């Protein structure tokens, strides 16, 4: 027997084993690809693609479909930046006002006076200052109220006006006739850059009636 024949005979069993290994490997690859295809998945080097259907957890707490839609029922922690090119929809109240880059807050106050004598010239009847949030850089203050003479008066007049942080609104006057004594509304609004800790707001009045009443309601909207 020649040396070449001896080597061929020695290596033939290994060649048969290697051929079987390659056959099993190819069959396994085809079966895996078949299973993945039926599941709507495809595999390429370094990537797993969802081609149809959806990829989901066993408990169905999250899913990812082939259209790029994802659902997560549990907590999701993002360590880096999150960029949204579309709309972000969240339940009402889930983001606190302090967490916003431009938070908005509301403030309000009221004041009233009754059975008092208005002065002959404008003076403060009632005040209702607003507290300014420490972070606020802009605000809109809206104030409304009324002045009225006491019931049963047969004549005279009463006037009111609102002062918001030094800016005086227009005066409103009620001329009282017999059997007619209506409350006179008073309004003023101002946009301002807040300074300090409060916005002073007051309702001033004057009149020729002996007794009157006044009320003031103030609302402020402050933003950063």
C-alpha cells in the first residue's frame, strides 16, 4: 500500500464527519431562519429585525413592532438625552410645574369693605396684594371689583379705580338717583416684570355718599 493510499484511508472518516457537521449546521441554520421568519424576525450580522408582527415580553409588559411602535408598561430609565421628533402625550398632572423650563403659576387674593364713608378725594378702600414666585420674570395681573353706595340713598355719587403696582386704571363713577343704587364695576389689567416679593394692588374710592362698600378680586398669572 502506497503512503498516499494510507493517508486517504486515514482521513476519510474525518472527511465524512466534517461533511455531516456541515450538513447539520446548514439544516440548523435553515430551521432557525424558518422559525424566525414565522415569528416575523430576521437576523443579519449585528442586527435583529422585526419584519412583521411584534416582539413582546412573555408577560406582555412591553412590545415592539415592525413599524417602529413601542409600548412599555413598566418603568423606563433613560440615562442620556431623549429626543422626540413627534408629539409627546402624557397623562394630565404627570409632569410637575417646577419641572417645566417655563413654569406658570396662578395667584389670587380678595378684599372688601362695607359700611364705610368714602373720602372726598381718592383714597385706598381695600388692598389685595399678590405674592410673586421667586423664579418669576413676567406676570399678568387682572383685578376687578365694585363700589356701591349704601341702600336707601336718594342721591350723591361714588367712584372707584384700581391701582396695580403704581399704574392706575380708569375711574368708574356711579351717580346715585332715588330708587336706583347699583354697584359700579371697576376693572384693570397690567402686564409687568415682577420685582420684589409682592405686587401691590388696591381699589381706591371717593364719593359724596355718607356710606358705601367696595370689593376687590385679584388674579395673577406668573411665568419664568
